[in-house]
C-alpha cells in the first residue's frame, strides 16, 4: 500500500509539473513561436507524471486513488491542450 506521505509528495511533484507546463503553454500562446525545447520538456514531464500516477494507483487505497485520478485528469487535460496547440502550429 502506498503511504500517505509518498502520495502527498508525489501529488506535490505533479503540481510542480503542472505549473511548469502551464507556464510553457502560456508562453507559447503569447508568442508566434515557442521555445521548442522547453515546451517539449514540459510535455515529457506531464507524460512521466501520468505514467507514475498510473503505477502508484496500483498500490493506493480508495481515497488515494481518487486523489491520483483527479490529478491525472488535470495532467492529461493540459497535456492534450499543449499537443493540440503544438500540432496546430505545424
């Protein structure tokens, strides 16, 4: 079973990944072109966070699974928006 501390720490790391990706998304939205490396890095962090959540969910209790599920939805929503924005500019 996942410990409460490990889930809380992981959710904090996910929040940091979300904030970083949101910043890169906003920079890309303001500019004609965006920093490709940073944007791609942000997308990779989101993907890694989603994969880690899926793995951590396997050992989480019901309440933790709910928290992880909600975080995964946020991560995937931003990830999808970033992919759609990126593909629209090509």
